[in-house]
């Protein structure tokens, strides 16, 4: 081999090595679309990829790792690590180059069906390049440097009431929300009943890292950077024993005064709201109202849980038997069917005095080989401006409590093509896992809390 041939062979080998080098992709930010993001990551990888996760379930895990090769056009060996911790914090970590801990190590247990990592090991703290955020970067305090951003879906939110609150606490509007966040209101302002004037309603919610909080404060014109008075339920022995202004704390390196902060995660918020006792046994009695993305809000429990079973005729659901009607169920309640090998079953609950008394089957579905599981959900959710949340109400502009989900990466990111591949998959298909597809929207807006107008700008 001549010297020239040897040099050319070495150059080609070097190029091949560079082209096939495994890339580590790190994604952080909002938990609200983690289901859509994790689904999209799996869908852009070639068959045979492996993945692992912390926590009890992949769908709710805040730490995931994927190993595989991306599909064309990028066709790159990758390890994709996700750390879903908070929307605003995700923006901050990138623009300020903050090193994050708790990225699962490359050697974490993985399989093609997913492996629960029960004893996780983490990389040394390192920065990341991609974040998911519930709104526009410019709505946060971390405005520069400007990142590359793509709108990938619509994320609806809901207001909801706590365990044991009355069904008459059923509607929220921006004026009531802004007053609630300023320290609380009498129940009579929600119900119109003078007898309720002596009962308080307080607001609780998320901390300063939350995109949900940012969107909510913008939507009700309270102001993203205004100082609220949010309350914390004090829980002892499975019961709320007091309601107090949220303790002073430090979030994202910034100290906040009494009443300003809130829960770090939506699951923690729902657990607090689902705990009984606030208006009956607390030293500072009152009902609690809060805000969350639809998946968290619909997990809120208004009182005793309603349960039911389904019956098949042939391969379709023919009836539902309510085995426990529950208590305090409101107008936003709906029924879901899962499992059983089929699809398409649907029904609407019959509610009387807050008790689910029956379910009217609107579609029996098809293909069922066993009776599907029945779940009765969203019993504590509230209307917004007099309208119930439905995906169709969002699409048509009737229900306006929503924001755009974004995928952002730092300008000049070397793996921007892979970030775009993930973003495109979410936008075109997988946003439906966590929210609403952009392609189905008949309305749009230019900023969180802005006017909703015909036509979608994205």
C-alpha cells in the first residue's frame, strides 16, 4: 500500500468512526408532555432499542434512558437520557449552563420491553441541550440567550377542588382566579348562596419552577411574576389538620417569601388535594382549589371513590353496574373503559346529589374478549368561564385554559437534527398521548393568556 493509499484509508476510517459515534442526548423540562416525549423517542428509534426507567411505572417516571439508533434521516447511534423536573427550570438550566445531577448512567439496566431501575446510579452533574416547556421562552425570566424553539402540541389545564368540597364549587373564571391567588375568597362568590359567606376558599398550586403555574398566572391576568398567597395543607394521620400560607423557600436558587411557593410536582399536588379534612377538622378551615394539567386534574378525588363494572354481550359492552356511587361528584365527571382486548366503548355517568347512580352506554365498542375495566374520573374538576373541558371545546375556542408545548434547544446544538426529529414526531403524531395535536386546532393564540382567535399560527 502506498503512503497516499494508507493516508486515504485512515481518513475514511476516521470519517466512518465519527459518523457512527454514539451520541448522548439529554432532555429536561416539563413533566406535562413526558408521556408524549417518551413515546416519540421510542418511535424515532430503530426496532430493537432498549430502555429503562426509575419509579413504579414508565408512564410516570421522571428519569428514563433509551439506547438505540435513530431512524433516517439522522441514522445515529444514541443514548437518550430524560430528566423531567420542571418547565421553567428546564429553560434556566440551558440558558445559564446549569449542571444537572441524576442522569441515569449508560450502563443502567435496560431491555426492549423496558426495565425498572430499582437502584439507580447517576452521571456526575452535567449540562443538557434540549428542554420541553409549557410556553414561550420569553414568558419566563430566562429570556437570553434565545433558544431554537418549536411548538409541538397543545396542553390543556383545569381548575379542580379538593376532597370533600361541595359540588356547588363548580366554576372558575379569570376574575375569581386572580382574587383566589391573592389570598382567598368566601364560598358564596362561587355559589351565589349567602349562606356560604362564612366558608372560605383558598388557593394552592405549584412552585416557581412550574410551567403550569406560569400559564395559569398569565391566563387569569394575575401576572406571571406577581406575588400570590398559596396555601399548604398540613397533613397528619391521613387528614388535613390545618391550612397555612406556603412556607418561605428557595426555588431555582431564588428565595421566595411566605405564601409565594407551592408543590414541586403535579402528583404531589393531587395527593394533597385528595386528602380529606380541610373544611372539617383543620384549625384554619376552608376548601382548597388548584390548577393542573388535565392528566393530574382528572386524578383528583372529590370524596369517596365511585366504582363500577362492565358487562359484555357478544364482543361489545352492553351495560355498566355501579358498585359504589361515591360522593361529591360534579358535572365534569366522565367514564373510561380500558383492557378487555377491544376498543371503542363509551358511556356517560348519571349523577344525582354528587352520587354516580348509573352509566348510560353511548357506544358498546367492538372486539372485547373480556369485560373492560371501568374508571370514573374527573369528579372534582371545574368548568372554566362556564364551560367544561373537552378536547373539542379547546379545538374550537370554547374552552380557553391551555398553552402551547415547546421543544427548545440551545442555538448551535450539534444534534439539532435529532432534536428536530423528536419534535416533529411529537407534533405530527404523539402529542395526542399528553395533549392535543396542533393539526386539529381551529384556533390559536400568540402568547399565554392571550386572545384566542380563529386559525392556528403553528
